[in-house]
C-alpha cells in the first residue's frame, strides 16, 4: 500500500550558536511570524516543522532543531546533530564573543554530522545595528573573511523585525536541495560509466595521454 505524503523530501536543519544570540526567536518568527520578548533560553533541544516550496515546485518538509547554547546541555544537543543536511550557525552582531565562539560551534557541527552538510553563518540582531551603528561589534569584513575561510553561506538578520529571516532559511534549504541534485546526477553518471566499462569487457577505452603529449610535459 502506497502512502501519500504532502512533501517530496525531509530535511533536518540545525540552529546552533551561543546562548542569547536569538536562535529561538528566529525560528518563532519564521514559523509563526511572532516574537516573544521574554523568550527563555532553550533547554536541551526543541524542534518545529515547516513545508517549503522550492522554485521548481519541489516540497521540502524541514525539521528545524533549535539547540541550546549552554555547555551543560552539549551532550544532549550533539546527539541530535546526526543526519542533518543543513545548519544555521548564529552569532550576535552586537556581541564579539559570540562571533569568536562560532569557530568552536563549527567544529562541533563537523564532528557530529555527515560530510557535505550545508552551513550558513547568521549575524543576528541587525535591528540593533540599524538603530545604533556603533552597537555593531563584528564588522562585515570579519564575517566575510570567516565565511570565505570555511566555505559557508552568510546573511545578516533580525529575528525581531523579520529582516532576512525567511530569505536566510529558504536560501539554505534551496542550496541543500541543489547540492543533493548535483550529487545524485554525479552518482548516476558514474553508475552509467561503470555499466559501459562492463559492457566493453572491463577495458577502459580512454586514450593514453602519454602518446598524445597532453599531460605533464
């Protein structure tokens, strides 16, 4: 018996970063378009789901796992990292320490997830910077250098106003989908190549480059 679902793919997405960088507020703003000004820190791990329709019509069911930034919950939170395909790594634009700690959080992600996870660095609380430019403690140049070094996506957001919240999350999901499609296409091409080699009797028919003078001369 075939079960009909309302989505094409299920993605597990992590929200990671220090305490008070705005992860839970970001998620609440995205899912419910509301903000809780008295939001308590997350205890352990919580998650919400949302269906996202991509540009080509594909429907992604996103499981968004909001993790605690507290050290005492680390053994609990890291246990939930497995099988994640994407992560939003948060820091507070008005808190330099939260940005400096991003490198440690990045190592946590890579240590407890599979290869190929797509990560976006999020500079949150942009509303505070907009109100008072002197409140910015992490320059755009510093953030740009960081994402270039570690090959991350990047966006500045405000969970309070909703600035770039939808755009950040859906850009991450769209990128995960595109990367998976590329990998699937690459695997299909490799499978077809192997089949061709078997049909050719196991002999690789490519020409010997040493006879062509096309390499290493």
